[in-house]
C-alpha cells in the first residue's frame, strides 16, 4: 500500500483556497494524501480539518496587517509548533505573502529542513526587488501563476521558481459568440475591499440597471450578506456565487467592473471586457505613487501593455468608474481590442514561455519528496 503524502497546506483567502484545492485534487489523482493546515472553501471537503479559521489570515494592505499583528504573530507560533510536532512531508504556503514569509522564517529558525514551497510568487518584480534574495533561503521553490515570474525571480536572485498556470484555464473558456447584455460587478471578497467598493458599485449599478441586467459575482460564504446588501439597491441584482454559474454568466456578459486582483485574470481568460478599480488605504496609496503608478490589472501586467482601463485611487470615485463602464459599453471596437488581447493572454498562459514552460503544480510538489 502506498504511504500517504502528509501535506501541510495553508491558505487564508478564497483565491488561495482555489489554488490549494486544485493542487490537492491533482495530488490525490496520483497518490494518497493526508491533509493538515489552514484553509476554507472546498478544502474541508477534501479532508482538511483547519487548525484555526482561515478568515483570520484574510488581510489586505499594511494597515490591516498592523491592526491584527499580535494575533497573526501568535498564529505563526502556533502553526510552526504544529508543523514541528507533526512533521509533514512537505509544507505548501499559498500566497499570504507577509504571513508566509514570517512563518517560513520561524520554521527555518527552529531547524526545519523539510521542503517549504510558496504557491504564488511575491510581486518582487514590481516592488522591493531586494526581497527576492531575502526569501531565497526560506523556500525550496516558488510556484508562479504568471508566466514571466520565473525569469524575474531568477534575475533577482530569488528561490527556484516554476510556472504552473491557473485553474481558471480549465474552468473558463473564451466565448464563441461574445457581447451579451449583462453587466457583471466583482467588488472583491476581503472585508476591506467590500467596505470600500460596494458603495461605489451600487452607484454604477443604479445608473445603468434600467438598460442592463446587473449581476454581482461573489463567493458562497458571502452570498447571504451580499444578497441582503443589494436588496437595498434601487435596481434588481442577481447574486452569482456558484463557480459553474459564474462561467455561464461570463458567457453572456457585455462588460465587467472588477476589483483589481485575481478576478481580472479570470475575466480575461473568459474573454470579458472590463474596467478594473481599487480603492487603496493610505499605505497602499503612498506605495503606489512611489512606484510611479504602475499597472495593477493582471492582464496588463502579463502582456506588458495597458490592456484594461484602471481606476486606482485613494478614495472612491464612482462617477469616474461609471464613465469608464459606459464608455466600454458603447464602444464595440474597444471591447474587440480587449478580447483580442485576452486571447493572446490565454495562449501565453496555456503554454508558458520558452524558458519557463507551464508545469503541473502537483508534479512540482512531488519532485521535492526525494530531495529532502
């Protein structure tokens, strides 16, 4: 009988849960897996009994981290002690860059010699390039979801990095008959995002809801809260929380307004024209200006050109967002240009680059079992 792979996996937010679940399912197709760690979403159905609620790690921005720092540091000690005590074969930390870095540092300080993998590369290519060398001793490998990241990490002296793609490549398809009539709103999933974005998205919905069906895309665990929220809006809004329904929605979506983040990548892979937005906290605003106001929408970052219009501000600007959404609704040529760019993006992400071809994340995990 094959010895089970004892996997510790940590994910603190929905985008990470999705990557973690995909990884676990890929591993289970190859061998038995015993799970421990932190995570939510579909991970419990895969056998994960979380050692504490994953929601405690769902923080965004320096201000959120500082506010929860004492609890986060306590959780780092608890997790490190758990890992040292239970000795999993391999540790996979999914995103949560600050938390993951501090946890890996503590484990190495306690003498942990077994593999630690980071799933989702830190954005060292956009800011703090010196961080690549700092994390090199902490992680045996980084699994990147963007095709240019292995080259960037290598150039900056970071850990070995492999491109593994994204589960949305299999889940979402480019439409054969684009241009439906629905407007999709994706306000984000973290508490700070929802607090800052929902009032702005409400103004957009109420301004165009008479001419277009409005759908708000969210997660199952947020469905009840957002259903109650939109019941106070003056236009009907359909809540779409199920992933299969989300794919169906995208096939009939004319334009989306989305919080900048992983959602923009998923929309692009589904061929949905969009406007990206993000309302920053003070620290994020200062960093954004210091870096010269770079692109933040992932399709633009991957393709290296401004594919998606962005409204990145320190305060909500609903009229500006509404203007951009209306402009995209009324301009079929602009939508066609975006869809062409998204097809290019999808082709690149399907195969990776010559120097970093796409690999199976499960195989990258298993490659470390004989090297520790």
